């Protein structure tokens, strides 16, 4: 082989290596679709695809994350490539303006999970989905909540929790994989300390003391179970108690939910997550593999969900996103919002707010909703740009919804980035003998009226067929009914008594 050929080959190999190792891959589309595709194709409960990383690989992974969090993306990509991972610069063009995410995805040789970082995050929240296959929809729910809350980080495991036949040495047992009690599998990333999932939790926990971890799980509801079981990983009540606030916000989103909270309902023992190794670490266990934590800063949320209410589809996922948004303030908000209130005056609603300071604030948008989930723009007001003075704003909703009206404030910067306030609500009684809200609805409607009106209420479809037998009627009091329409198809239905007929719109 002559020198020219040798030089050409060496040049080719150099360029090949340059393009194969360390290159940041560019992708455009929906980050939800990207992660959903990964979930669909990940190995199931058999196959022994998963294997633990060794100590050298875990050290490399830690270095990768540290470079990523410093926004040293090329260095992060170089490091990731050495252990079979790609760094993806993902432009999500489903948002205006576009959002840039950085995703660590396996090249196919490992099943340690996928991880997404949002450098322009609004909330210091890490959303975790350790069981996306076994706990149905919690993976798709996780990425949905992550993007809707503009959270800091998303963590997704790489296989079904039962994929490996090897057992972890960590304490605790489960019947999830075999039907009988046995130790956890090493592929069950919520119960092992030798995983990339655990290492990522450790790095992110130490990165910032304000970060909270919301870990999503699902369970089959027994007749004695509530719809939601919440735990901070201990029976210790932290201060501040964000988990209790999170419960309250979930209830605002769906007042049919029932709850148990491990640090409040002290006799409750089911599905509390005390053996969860991420929770143990976050709660300062002396040995996250073998010892329950005895202290809590309240930074770990273990969220167990019955399927139909919160994790079945985007309707439920939005409820969880609502709770996260209204539990944790947006840390990047360019305004210091002193207050945001609404008052009723002669069937008009006056919405007022004050700011202590504004930075690059182009305008406010006031949005309203009759269910706290779907919003419409009410009015836009120009912001002050940059100001350190106390400023007051107000608008009037002259045609508010009857029943409950929700309002929220959207603030938009000159560069197009935006953030939301917490939602506030007001109840407006009309002059009719009966109140129905929310209407339209996706699931639940509340009916308030005279007891005689509600005693023999019927519901009909557009064909005139009485479908009362298909509906759950919950009599809260003599003058209040709560009706569950979740099992009906979308469309128009009619509520009827002796003196009225009302349309109900099911989304």
C-alpha cells in the first residue's frame, strides 16, 4: 500500500471517528412523540435485556450529567458516546417559540433508560417514570407532565420492571413479576441502587437544593383503596409540606378523587414507597439499598394512581400537570407578582393584580376556564417592560361563566417566553332554579337546586333514550348531585325533571 492510499485511509478513519463519536445529533418534532416511541419499543417483562452498569460506566455517566448541567454539550456528548449513549439536541416545534431539549438516548447496546434536560426550565422539578410498562401510561404521562409544567428534567427507565431474572440485594419484596412475593429485580429501577436511574437522581439532588422529584406510579385499586396514595417516602411531616399542597391542587382539578397520605394517615400501610431507593436517598437514608429513611425534607413525591382518574389519558395527565404547576412556582418568572384576585360586582367579575417588579415584561394575557383545564383568552394588557415600582392592573369579565369561573394570568416576555400564575376561582349563582357546572365537561358535573327538582332527575341522549342506568349519581346532599359522565361518548345529553330540561355537553 503506498503512502497516498495510506493517507487517504487515515483521513477517512479520522473523519469517520469525528462524525461517529461526540457528534450532537439534531432532531426536530415533538419531545412527547420522541419519548412515546421509545416507550413503545422498550423491552417487556421477559428477555433479560437489562444489565447493571459497572462502576466505571457509572462514573462516566456522572461526568456526562455534570457536563450537561453546565451546558457543556459537546463535552457531554463525547462522554456519553463512550458508554453507548447519544446526546440529542431536540427542537420541539410544537411550541411557539420552539423549545430546545437535550436528551440522552441509548444507541441500542444498553437499557438504562432515557433522560431529558430542559435548560430553560421554569420549575425545579424532576419527573420520573420508573415503571412505564408495568404501570400503564405512566411513561407517557410523565413526559406530558414534564413538558406541560416546563420542568427541569425527565427520567424514563429502559425496560419493563420485570425484564431481568436477576434480583437486587436491596430490601423489600414484590409480587408484581411472579404473582408471589420475591425480591425486586435489578430491572426494577425504583428499587435498586446500582443503576443509571439512581445515579441520575443522586446527581440532580445534589445539583440544587430546591429540586423536587415527582415519581409516577400506578396500582390496581382495591375496594378499600382511595384513588390516589401519596407519600414523601416516610411518615415524617416536612416543612414546608408541598405534598399536602399537591394533594389539594389535585382535588381542585378533580373533586371526585380520594386520597391517603402516608405522613398524615399514619395507620395506612399500603403502597407508601418506603422501599423506594430514590426516595430513601433523597430522604438521607444511611443506606438507600437497605434502610428506610427516618427524616424528610419533602423533596420526594411518590404518587400512586388508580388508572381511570389520572393516568388513563391526557385528561388525567392534565390534572397532574395542573397540580404540579400550582404547587411549585415558576423560578424563571420575570415578574414579582404580589397578588392576583377576583371579585364579583353585579354579576361582573373584576380581576386585579399587582407587581412589585417587572423584567422584560411585554404583556399580560388573562385567561378563563369553566373547568380549570381548558382555557380561553379573555383580554390582553401591555406590561411595563422593566420596572421596580409597585404597579396595579385590572380588567372586568362582563360575561363570566355561570357556576364556577377560573382565571389565570399569563405573562409573556419580549422574546416570546411565558409563565403562568396560579389559577383562582369564583362561584356565580344564576337566577334559575338549578345550577350545572362545569358545562361542558369531560367527566363530572355538579347539579345544585331544590331537593324536589333533583329527586327524580333523568338523563337522555340525542335519540331520546333514558340512559340513567348508565350513570353514577352521587347524592352529596338533598340539594346537590354529582354525576359521573366519564363512561359516555362525547356529545350532547339532556338533563330533565318535571320543570326543566338542560343541555349538557360531554367533551
